[in-house]
């Protein structure tokens, strides 16, 4: 099957991509003290040189005390900003485009056995998992300060010369914790019995980011149904709920929805082959990014347990793209293992594609 559909240009607002391939955000934890290094800049530059249409950085956190749960995850404020400027310059020098992913982990704990939060943990209702109430819920002041922090990081995005911005609203982190009834049982305006009610916090974050970057920069919002501790969870159980969830977010200023699945080929709702990105585009009318084990035969959660993956056919993906079920394709582990993956796909050098091994996660190659 021809790969031409992957190499059509794509444009949204001031973002003009030469192809449909996005580098998915992947936490790398190579920024000591939260400051990205020259190695981080080189890592992103190599993907730009390899032909990626848009690079979305690893999650980089806004200015709240416990916004990150890993001391080597980068921040997006203060002393880190001049170093992010260097990252932008490296990517642009290679002819690439780049967007930071703005993040707050909420009540998601760190991975290390000795992890301890840096300050008060932000959580909609004080729960770490459904029914497990260990924390104090966020106050109105906490919520307002968090929204403002996203806005400040968004302004920095524009000032540093990034090409777009992505908000992390997926995978059971703070914004998604507000979306999910399992962790948000607030009785005030930040909670409620419907997904539209619980979308208010996310919509206000989007509004602050839109104000921060201005009207012309593309705002991407990453969403998922699944959570890192509950793969079967759903915020929207049917297309009507999905539309109710997305509408306030679109109205607040989202330009593109980045729809995270563990396996892009799995249908989202019964009775249709459309995946999460396909349904999101159908009910919102906005462009979408699909993601989830693109180009590999194993899904990414297994990689954390040591599982490798081999290259897989792109025929099914391209057929969906040709039908315009979604607009862009995010690639994660395949690009992590091989910065030249895009060039090899474009040029038909499939025999040169690399396996993904867990060892790729231990270095910034």
C-alpha cells in the first residue's frame, strides 16, 4: 500500500506541517532538577532531522508544588525556560516544528519506592484511586492558581517561539482526574453528575492556554479514556457522552484533539469500526491525532515490563487515514528506537526498520 497519505501537508492556524506524522510525547526523565540539557535538545533535533512533521515534547510541568512526580521530569517555568529556548532553536535549525506538552500529574504517585510529593498534592476530591480518599481536595484558590499556572506556561510557549502547544488531559493525570467520575465527586461547580459538568476544569485550562498563546497558535488537547491504573475506565460511554465531553473543550479553544489509545485499531464504541480519534472527529468536527502502537506489533504498556516489539504493517492505519477518519498520526516507541523512522517509511526502506527494545528507554539516542 502507498504511504502517500502520511506525507500530505497539514495546516491548522499558523501550524504548517509537511506531513501527517507527529512525534508522540514520551516521558524520558533526563532533565536533572527539571532543567532540559543539551542532550535533550539533541534528542529532539535528531527527530526533526529525520523528518517528523511535528514534535510534541515529553510532558513538562507547570508551576505548582507537586505538579511532577519525578525529579528528572522537565518543568516549564523559571530557570528551565532559557534551556527550552535552546531546544526550540535546535529543532528549528533542523527544519522541524515543535510543541511543548504542558502537564500536571495531580494525585498520580511517582514510580520509585522512595517517592514523596514535593508539597501539597493537587486532586479534585482527595482520591488517589476510586474510593481511596487520602488527600485534601483542591480548594477554589488551588484551582485558580493551577489554571493560572497553565496560562503562564502558555505565554512562555509563544515567547520562546514554539510552533504549537499541547495540554496533557489524559491517562489519569490532573485534568483527566477532573473528567473522570471515579476521582471527581465534588459537589461544587468543578464536579457534577455529567461529563459536561466535570469538563469545566479542563475547559478553563484550555481557555487560559488559548489566552496565553493568542488566537493564531494551534492548541492541542490530549485525551484518553483509559487511566494508567485502570485500562478499562471510560469518561464517555457512548457517542452522546463523547460529544458532551468535547463540546465545552472545543468552545474554550481546542484546535486539535490528540486521542490516546493503547492500540489505535481498536473500535471505541460497539457497532462501529471507528477508533477514539475517529469518533472524536465525527462528533466534534475538529482535526484529530490517532496514536497507540503505531508501526509496532506490541503495545507500549508492556514495554515497561521489559517487552520488546517488532515492526508491523501500516496498511490498516493508512487505509483509515485515506478515509479521513483522523488527520494526524502520532508515533512513539518506533521513533524512540529510530530517529530515522519517518525517512525509512517514506523511502520504502522497510527492511531497515528497527525493533523496539526496552533498552531504548534508558538513553537519549
